[in-house]
C-alpha cells in the first residue's frame, strides 16, 4: 500500500492537517483531541517542548515560556524595522541570527524560527502517523499568496527539519477553493475572504476548466480576531469602577484574563444573542497594598456588532482595494469563499453579503478549508489524476534601483508568472567602467521601503558618456517564483546574469543538527504514541464488546436479517481488533481503532 500523503495548513494562529480517505478530504484529529492545533510552541520547566493546546495552557501560567504567531516573521530578515514591527505585535523579542534570520528565546534557548515552525509541523506529522499507524513523510503545505521567495524557502526548510518532503507549496486561497470543490464544475471568479486570528487576506482567483489563476491578492497583516477581542477588552476595562480602572488597564495578568473571557464571549455571540462575562480578582498584583475588583456584565450581539463594526468595515476597504487592483467590480465576483474562524461571526457574513450582493459560501468549515484543500491537492499529485493546474502571480513587485533612491518596477505585483520583462537603463555617471544594478522587491516608491534581493555587476564597459552606454536589464520570473536577472551592454554585448534564489535561512550544519534532533524526538514520540494507540484500542474493545452483547440481545428479542448483520459486523471488527493488538501492529491497531470509533459513534464501519 502507498504511503499516505497529508495536507498541512501551517497557520498564524492555528494549524491543521488533513488527508483524503475514501475519496473525501477529512481533518486528522490531533492526539490532544481537537481538530486544530494552536500554532504555539513552548518549553516547560523541565526544558521539554510543548506544542499546540498544552503550550497554550502553559502560556496562561508562564507567558514567558511560549511563543506564538511566529509565522508573521518566518523567512524575513531581522532588520530594525522587523524588530519594531514585532514589538507592536508580540511581547517576546526577536533576536538576530548569524545569517540575518530572526530567532526567539525559549527558556534560555535561542531558536531559529524555522525550528519553531518545524516543531509545529513535526507535531502534525505525529498526529498523522498516530492516525494511520504508519510513517508519513510526504505533504503539501499551504502558504499565504503574498509570501515571497524567502518566506517560501523558510517554510520548506522547516518541513525538511521536521522530516517532511514537500510535494508542493500551495497558496492558501487556492487550497480553500479546492476544498470548496471549485476544481470540478465551477467556471468564473472566486473571491477568498480569509479573516483569521491575526491577519486578513483577500485573493481573487479565476477558475477556468480546472485551471486556477490567482489574479490579485491583498490584505492587512495587522487585522484579525485578536483586534475584535481587544475591542471587548477595552469595553470591559471601561466598566471597572474607579479608582481601580487604571490599575487593571496596566496589569498584564488582568488583561490576559479579560482577553480570554472576551474571546469566549465573542464565540458565544456567534450562536447566541447574549453572553455573560464574569472575571474576578482583577487589579494590580505588583503593588504591596493589593486591592482587587471584578467585572460581571452581559454583552449582547447587537452591542458587540457596534463595538466591532469599524473593524469589519476595514476588511471591506481591503476588498475594495484588491478589486481595484484586479480591475474588477464586486458584482463580477461569482462566488465568495469564507476562510478563517472569524468569518463565522454573523456581522462579518452580513457585511460581506451586502458588499458583494450575494451570500458567501459556507458549506466548508472556514477554519478547516485550507488544510482540506491541501489534502485534496496532495492526493491529486500522488495519483497524478488530472490535478488542478495552479497558476500564480508575482506576490510582490520587482524592480531596479535608480537615481534618487527610487525603484523602477519591471514586474508589478499580481502579474501572472512565468513572465519576462525588460527595460533600458543608463549608468548614473559618465565614464563608468563598471555598473552595479541593485534589484528590489516590494511596493514602495523608494529603495529604502523595499527589500533588496541582490545586484548584477556589469564590468568592462566601454568608458564614455553615460547616454551612450545603454544597458538592457531583463527580469525572468519562473512559475516557481525564482527570478533571473540579465544585464547586457547593448553596444559591446558584454553580459552578466544572476539567479536570485531565496537563501536558506540557516547554515547547513545547523539545519542538519536540528533535523537530527527532530528525528530523535519523532522516533521516541512515535513509540509512545503507538503504546497509547494500543491502550486506546483496548478501551474501545471493551466498549465494543458491550455494544456486541447489546446488539446480540436485541437480535434475539427482535430477530431480523439487519439485526443479525449488525452483530456479525461488530463481531468481525472485534476479532480483527484483537488480532491487531496481539500482533502489536501499529497500522492495524490504528485502522481498527478508527473503525471501532465509527461504529461506536453510530456511523458505518
Ligand atoms: P483561525 O486563524 O482561522 O484559526 O481563526 C481564529 C480566530 O477565529 C480567532 O480569533 C477565534 O476567536 C475566531 N473564531 C473561531 N471560531 C469562532 C466562532 N465560532 N465565532 C467567532 N469567532 C471565532
């Protein structure tokens, strides 16, 4: 039997893993019990790693021992601007690594962000291995459509540390569209509205005959569910009685507990019209004359909507800009796909429906769509079954640095790739024998606002007046988003070419060491998981035996062919489960456990 393949949504707030089973994409539950794994990593008091829900719990007691939302900084250079940006977003500091990458300090250990991402990926891999009872090493991973080469390369590096072979990186909106079934019968324009915990992304896809083309992308990387929670927190703080209000507003522990309560209330208001919020013992814990207070209040859905409407409207502003970029009118959108847990909020759905003049599609769980789509694509790739053709666009503009500190763009953002673009440039001064052509990526008008990718150096030019030295610069951007730049002196034919591939963020020996460390962890964890898998099967067997006795009694009291068939099914299943346990075969045990769980929950085996 072929080794299974998985699809992974490596998210900013939550991650998920899925697979195609029996022709359907399904989420693989985490060993901790949920369907999503919080993208949180920590080190506990013994220096042991904790990932996901346990790390989230650790964050409540020891916020300094965990990091989260590190995807925001993955694959980015640790510049002063990034440090500044991080300061505004997260309480933990970023630390520059030896190759200019960003790192974090976890319990006194400085870790590259690719290692943090590898820990999350490693956990998802272990979840998948526990589900199948066998080794899993091939996957499709999703990335935001506007991830640049370095961010994509860092994602691949993280996968490699986690012992995963990446069959392909797929853009998140494209994966979502696959999950919504757009590869089969849909033709037209799909808008993917992705509002997660910390970021908002909008993408427009054109789908024709199973060909997916990202036509435009945009977003706001500082707008997400957290902001909605903060609106509620501010409102709660305003209700604290004077003179305690200021102390509560400054106390990090009080604010953290208010935030947890705010998020619970926000979720509740998706289903109900009111939510009771009660948080006790708020105040200044650092003061010696400690005085504490509490808030108890009811938040109605209507008032939550008043509080958060400006944020939802900001999402629509982003949609408007992306529509303009794509030169499209909201009514040219044929389908609106919702992605991200925040799109469950009724107000968000209502505003989206009003803006586009159509109700958004809601038939897939918005926080699972990306992982499900990744699994569908992974399955198509291994079966080579007329896989959907995924066409991409340049996520960011590419250009050449020119006089006045400006950038002349050769390839503008959202141009379909592969693409070739050329232009003529003159040396900055007359009499130059050598020119350096700096290459920039980004949307800023000035070089300082863009990211410098590298430069082409053209030597042995014929010295003369600057107007006589015409240099043709050609940018070729491949479908894998690798940029080749060629510069030619048109007079002499002297030419130079560079390939600007994303640099790996870690030195090779360090990456190899981390891979070995991760492999050791995976092996020991997989052994523990298989023991726990057997334990779980034993418990299921006991329940299954009770069910078999019940069905047997039922069949005796009310005999029928169906009742007898149900008894035979469960007995056969129990027999094969016992055989799997006796053989100690992890794959058979996992299969048996899955089937027994289905039967016990009233579903078909
Ligand atoms: P994601 O990054 O897609 O996992 O989205 C996480 C965000 O969605 C968080 O801000 C959650 O509070 C929010 N969220 C998840 N489920 C719900 C719900 N049922 N109602 C409101 N917000 C939700």
